[in-house]
C-alpha cells in the first residue's frame, strides 16, 4: 500500500520537528555544561580567595601582636 503525498509530507514534517527538538535539547545540554563549568570555576576562585584572606588575616594578627608588644615595651 503506497503512502499518499500528504502522508509523506506529514511524516517528513514530523522528522524535521524531531530534528529541531533534538538540536534544542543539545543546545540546552551544552548550556548546562557551560553553566556547570562556570559554577565550578567560581567555587574554585572563592576557595582560592578564602585561602589568601586567611593568610593575610594571620599575617595581620602577627603584625598587631608585634605592634602591641612593642607598644607595651616602650611604656
């Protein structure tokens, strides 16, 4: 039994629609991967900044202790 022209056109249209949806899904998937990579990068940057701030805080505490001892020694 041969398919009529309208039926063939409908099937072709459905395949085109399916292809478009697959492309949209792939695009969304790519965007999600990019977003996840961005979040990972930002989290790593935050951790790096926390380490730097912690080191600076420790050095600042040392300077304050030295200044306090020097100040007390002068009195």
